[in-house]
C-alpha cells in the first residue's frame, strides 16, 4: 500500500508540474524553465517551514508567490526571443537556478540545536513538517490531489474566460492576435506567472513529502517531463495532462522499471511517435470533446463546426 500511496504522490506532483507547463504552451511558447520555478518553490517552502517555523498553509502560497515573481521576471526578457532561442534561454535559466542552490549554504540552529537549512552540494534536509505534525501518507496524497483538483478548476475557468481566449489567440497566430488589439506582453507574461506559481506549489509539496531536496532533483530532465505531459495529453484538454502523467510515471517509469535505462529510449520514441501520429495529443476523440465540454480542439464548439460544414 505504501508503494501505491508514494506513486500517487509522485503522479500528483508531476501533474501540477505538467499543468504549469500547459499554461505557457497555450501561448505557443516552449519553455524549459518550469524545473527552475519548481526548485524555487521547493527551497522557498522548505526554508519557511523548517527554518522560519511557518505553517504549511502559509508557506505554500508564499512559495507560489515567490515562484510567480521569478517567472514574471523571466517572462519579460523571454518576449524578445522565440522558438529555439527561447528554449535555449529558459534552459540556461533553469541551470542557473540549479547551480545557485548547488552553491547555497545557509543553515540556522534547529529546534533541537542541530543546524538546518540548505548545505550546498549536500542538499537541504530536515524538512520534517509532515512527520513532525503526524501526517500520514494518505493525508499527504489527499492534500496533493486536492491541490491538483483546485488548480485544474482554476485553469478550466481561465480556459473559458477571456484570459484563455487570449492565450489561445496568441498561440495560434501572434500577428493576427496583435492586429485585433491583443496585448502580447500581458498574455505571455501572465502565462509565465501563473505557470510559475503552479510549479512553485508543486515544488513546495515535493520538498515536504521527500523531506530532503538537492540540486540533482531539478535537472533538465524534469523540465522535459513538464512540457512532455501536456504535449502528449493534448493542449486542448487539462485531463490529457493527467492521463499523460499517469501513463509516463505510472506505466513507463514504474511499470517498466525492469527495462532500466531503456525506458529513456522509449520515452523519446513515444514523443516522436505522438508528434507524427497524433500531434494534437491523446485526447482528440469524442470522449475528449466530452471532457472539454463540447469544445473542439481549435476552441470552437462542435455544433459550430457542424453548422459550418452544412453551410
């Protein structure tokens, strides 16, 4: 049972990470900075609860806010570059964050006199909020998936609001969107900021259920997973991201563990195959349209498409 509870925790955290990348991808930007925002949230929340004594219900939103501010700061310079250059720039940012925490040493006396805090290459241990407050594995799973449902509800509302419309318009054609008065800066930076906040929440929970984090947790592979989930699942559906995380983490990573490093080859082949066969993602079937509330992949309703077809 502990194995399945642990797997549910991993899938929940990676779902939050995938949803953070979903926001940015909606605007047509491919960013590998989500791992950096994830790391910022993890270290910020860990410091607040273990070093400053904050309760988790305050540390989570504070870490999300810090990650969002960092994401917005990254989002403005990112407006100057597109495509491959944006990928390179955000990859460099994620590496800068990782190396910053690799060299960060800041320890304070803990409750029992033992130093606690980030210790450079040795990582940041002693994040004991859950064990110290008697949280069970089941309660941690419920917390994580409660956050997942909350984030999905907010993103579903945004997707049906003016914000979602602007994101999709920018993602489809920046020039056309700008010609009708869409503020590209507001659309792109807001996607970065909201995505950064969600990644910060994911990192916060990750730091607390693992109790020990280090720079090697935030490599480029983590950012690759982040953008792979919504691409595989389909950008037109939030549920697609969840399905992609379950498939990759539950089946490919854990279910095929006996294959060892061959799983990395399968992961790359899966991405390539999906881009060739189903570039719009897994959820493009009638079931997918039902989950989207009848909205077609391009943002129009199926009924509207049928009327156009008859016309």
